[in-house]
């Protein structure tokens, strides 16, 4: 499905079902160098089980035009504009990695317009090492291999996004290369990492959300270690938010390394 | 960062796609000999059919043992995923049938396995798919052969049996300029010698019957997707970029940014054409795959010795291996295949057809049969067997003469192989006296 958001063509995968404003909506937000396709299984399931799904390609990524966001705050503004463009009064936000920060910031701004917040593979602060930041700009292929190695925890992933026979290491590399190539003006790899690294409003934002929040973490995640989410979890609890924490025995790409467990955790949380 | 998170080729050959079985603790990959898999509920069944949840339904479409083989091959090739099929020919057919229908056109190398040549030249023509054949080294020829309906470039990493090395970087660049993917048959090289994706190929397939297995016990094939070709940008593949009412109106390129080919190949190709691999076969191929690096190293060292021996024999008029300066692909092989250009090659003896027969019949260790890539050394006379349907002109185009003998060098003691060849050469000489 294509929408015009802030004057730019914006692509949202709807999980194989037509958008229906009468249903509750879930917006799925990808991370750095990813696109909507990282959510294929989860989005397709939700779309066929009562939800509208908008698995978006962020501006300047994949099938979406527009300027790639330079900050988490800009990306959060885009999510607000996306809901407006789609005519969605209220939605659940599910974000992975960088997308989790965008979802968090958007939830803080949208308050009651957000029904549920799911932060998959999150950390705060989400600092990126200077070496990786530099490599993402000057040696993106090398940096892509580095993050792929850090993101994965198994050589034997279960049947995944493309079905049985998917080699998730290779699929992640290919997707990263494709998304990087999709924007000829901006290195969205470096820009996305910079946005993660510079985001400083996480603790404030978590106190401002008006919905329950699920932290869905990877026990073996080397990109956003579960430890690095504990501060945000504590802050949410201190602020009296309804907090649920789930840990899966996988790395940073929960959606492909544990597609079923990720789906069930999100599905069950959205039923609350 | 070598190690568990960033494993090398030899580690992947043993571990990619497989972990100890969570149900039983079995360390080796179990053989899942079952046609079908129980659904947890009606909703689970519907979700599996509708690609909402991952898993197996029916072993024609997917199977856990096959999936290990598929993941492992994708890992070794540097691809995103793979599909195991009944044979190498089934792999080629699956790739073609996924990408095109009647009215389409292929540009292919002249230096192909005879079965592939048959499929393209005769069989597919009957189904409305035409092929233009181009000598693999004729770079201008590849470019000139492109038509508005061209859907695929196709060649072998090293042509069978002349070992013309395909200039994958150059040919793939021409293909990509035209918005067409390059499919490469890497059967004779295996990923240990070359990973075609690293040089620009988009799809790779193997007859897994050969080096991947090594043991010569089963027939199988596999097609691997590099995930690099942009089917949308090409504009030539409505099969992948437009809604397909044969499968939930799915737009495969929207469903998966990098895996559209694999989605359609499995969901349509295996479902409808049905050329699936038996899980038992997948398991046997996995047994071979585990030792692929060790075997390929030995294949290559034995080949070097046999090539050197044959090149020194006065009764041998030509040895067609890129190891030799005299081979037209010598320089390209040095660049693309630094570990060697394979252990299947041909040579000509200075004799007539009867002397050729005498040579083959005098061999004791080399087995006379129609296969290559076995752990045992093999021999065949292409003009009367694998390529017998080809005209003299087509044979010449593939670098084959009536006196050409093809060898597949195995893993025996190299001195024993040389002794066997020495004796057969003497017998051939005598037959002409």
C-alpha cells in the first residue's frame, strides 16, 4: 500500500490484506538498513488475525521516497504523519532496534493515540562505537558484515522469513546491501546509526507514554545487549507504567531467529 | 572476526543449518522421512498455508532434513537461501520456469553440459522459450544476443568438458545492464573453488550428485539465490513483481525484498512441478558436504599431477586444463579460480576412434561411466555419450572432437592413477600399430 506522507511516497506492507480502517492498527517499524520485509511473518499473521498492519519502509529506505530521518525525533514525527495520512486514530507501535527508539519517541508524543508499545531488541542509550560509525560511512560493506555477525546467535535458524532453507546471515547481508543501494543520495546506514547514537530523550520519553509497553529482548543479543535495556525498563517501572519484559534465547534479529516466539509475544501482548 | 559468529568455509560445511536435535539430542542431522507434518490446530494449518507462520506442511514443498542441506548450501555459496530438488536438471528447470514462460528468451553459453543444451535447444523451444547460444568468451556476442524478451543469461563456471572459464564479472555486468540476471551452473567447481555470487552472478545451481556428494550414490540438485538481483528495477519480471493469483495474489517482491525468486520457486515450482528431493537423499548429500573442503583439496592436488603427466606424454596431442599456459582460459582461471579450475577435464590422444576405445577399455582404476565429481576416478568419451545428440558443429562449439576423452580425477593415490593412464596410453598406441 502506498501513502503520501509529508508529500513523499511512502510504502507500507499490509500483510497480504487490504487496509480496513474499522480494524485496530499496528505499525511495525524496522531498524537501520532494514525495511518492511523483516516483519513478513509477524505482519502477515497479524493481518490475517484481526489487525490492520502498516509495516512501513521509513523515508529514504527501500520503496519509500522522502528524506531519510536524521534523528529519532524526525522519524517519530514521520510516524505521526503516517497515522494521519492513513486516517488511523489509534495504533499499536512495534519497533525493532532503531525502530524501537522511533516507536518509543512516537508513543511519547502521540500519548493516547498509541494503544500498545513493543520494543524489540532495544537499548538505551543506543550508543554505536566510533569505529562502527566510521565504518558505516567509509567501509559500509565491512560494517555490514560486522553488524551481521553481532546480530546473529545461531548457525541453524528455524524456518524463517523465506520459509525453510533460508540462510539468515546471507539474507540479512543482502537486505542491508539492497537498502543501502536504495538511497543514492544519503548513506542511510551511517545516518541511521548516528540517529541511534545521538538519541538522548529515551528516559524522558518512557515516562510520557500512555500505554503498556513490552520489552522483547534477545538473551544473546550483542548489538543491543539485554543489560543495556535495563535502565529504560527500570525507568518505566518507576514511572508506574505497565511493563512486560520477555527474553528470547536469540540474538538481535528476533524476527528471523525466533519468528514464532516473537510473533506469540507480540500477539499476546496486543491482545491485552 | 573468525569464530562461532563468523565461521569460515570448513566450519560452515559441517555446521551451517544444523544443531543438535532439540527433541532427542542427536548430534548428526536426523533423516525426517515423513511425507507430512501434523498441524497443531486449524488455525495453525491455515497460517502455514498462508505463509503467516514458518514451518513444514508437506515434504514436496519443504522438509527439515532438506532445509539443513539448503541452508548449508546457501551458507557455502554466500547466498540467502536455497531449494533442494531432484537433480541438477530439475534445478535448472526450476530456475527457468520460475522466471519465464512462453515467449521468453535466454542467452546461454555454448559450453554446456549436454543435458542442459538439450533442455534449452530442443525441449524449452517446444514450450515457447528460445535460446541464443554464445561462445562463453565472446563478450560482444553476449551483448548482441539480448532481446526485449530476454529473461536470463546462463553459463557454467567452467564449461563442460573444455573448461572454458566463464568471465562472470564481465558477463554479469552485461546481463545487469540489460536488466537480466545471470544463472551459473557451478557443478564442476563447487563453492570451494569459486563462489559465483562474489563475482556478480545472481543465481547458482549444482548437480549435487557430483562434488557436493562425492560418494556417487544419489541424484540431487540445488538452486541458490544470491539475493542481489532487483527484480522490480529490471521491469522484465512480472512473475515476481506483480500479484500472482496462483498464490494468494502475492506480490513476491513486496513480500520479500531480497527473496522473491525463492518464494515463487518453492511455492509454485515445487508445488506444481514437484521435482522435490527425498530427505534420504538430502541426508546422504550432507554426509558428503561435510568433507567437501578436504575432498576438493585432494581432487585438485591429484589433478595437478595427472595434468602434468598427460602434458608430458608424446601420444597426447592436447590437454584441456586451464592449469596449462596453452589453455585459452589460463589467465582467467588464475584470476577467478585461484584454487584450481576443477578436476574434470578432457584431453585428446593422437589416434583414431578405435584407439580411443582401446584407451578407455584398458583402464583399470578409472571407471567408464556417465558421471563426474565422484571420489573415484572416472572416464568417458563425450562424443558418443554425454554429448551424443549434438551436431558436429555444436560439438566443435563446445570444444569437443571425436577423439576427446574426459576424465574426472578422484581421490586415489595419484601415482596409481598415473600408472593406470600410462598403461592405457600404451594399449591405445598398440591398437594403432
